[in-house]
C-alpha cells in the first residue's frame, strides 16, 4: 500500500485534488470527516472536551456546540493546544483503523492539518496543493462566500506555504485552470503507480 499525504491551505484546491485521486482509484481518508466523527455523542473525546472546557460547549441535545468551543480556542492558544491534545490522537487512531479496513493500492490521507499534526512523517509521499495567497483569497471570496478578512484570518491560523512546501515531495501548482489541475494530477498518478 502506498500511503499518500495530501494537504494545502484553505481554498488551495485540496478537495478538488482529493476527488481527482479518488477518480483514479485511490481510497481517500477525509480528516475533516474524522474530526467530526471523533466528537460525536458517545465518543470519548467529546466527554474529555466537556470535562476540560465545561458543559457550555455541549448543546442541549448532547452534541458539540462548535461556535461555543470555537470562540474559546480561537483566542486562547493554550486552550487550542489542550483541544488538539484530545482530538488529534483520536483522529490518528481512527485514520489508522480506516487504513487497516482497506486493501487499496493507494490510500490518500486528505488532511488540512497534515503538517500541523506531524502526520506527514507517516506518509510515503506528501503532496501539497499550492496557490499564491491572493488566488486563495479570491477563490474563498468568490466561490465560498467569505469576506476577504475572514479568508485571511483562516489562512493566518494555518501552517504557512513555506512550512508545507518544506515537507512536500510534490508541490501541485493550482494557479491555472481546473483542466490543467486534472492533467497534473493524472501525470502524478501515473508516476506514483507506475501506470
Ligand atoms: P480546499 O479543499 O483546498 O479548501 P477546494 O478544492 O474546495 O479547496 O477549492 C476551493 C474552490 O476553488 C472550490 O470552489 C473549487 O471548485 C475551486 N477551484 C479549485 N481549483 C480551481 C482552479 N484551478 N481554478 C478555479 N477554481 C478552482
């Protein structure tokens, strides 16, 4: 099994690349999905979060109150680290389980926080989708309905382009068209799978 790490800043086109790799036959482990699963009611991480941050981070129906938790961790660095110390190990464990459940030749770890979690170290190949920051902002504003300030705040909370590029085996430039991106990913797939 070839373990491929895939990451990129918000709005870079990571999800688009992930879908292309899936079309080529990869099994994709979506870490945004895992991050939601580990805090579902009944999950140990949710109890640990309620214990650390207090009952106000739970909604009346027992689910996680994301805005309440978000407002705590967005402004408090230590709180964010505490939250990650609860969720990241749970996410890693779930990813490992998902990987064991498949016999696919290529498994893609589609993880916006690949670098921040240090998860790139467990991958055979690291792909980083990259665009200049102004293109990132422009796509987030035009296609995702964010304001420019929101887009820049989200970007500032993530690893920098340089941090990601430093661990990349392949940087996928997505400043061209989606058709060009599909061509680049097709070429990479052939290279990775010797097909
Ligand atoms: P990410 O997962 O990195 O946040 P997405 O793959 O969702 O980014 O891409 C962000 C937005 O930009 C989406 O609406 C997507 O359709 C669009 N997009 C992706 N690549 C391109 C491209 N090369 N040209 C124009 N729009 C693109």
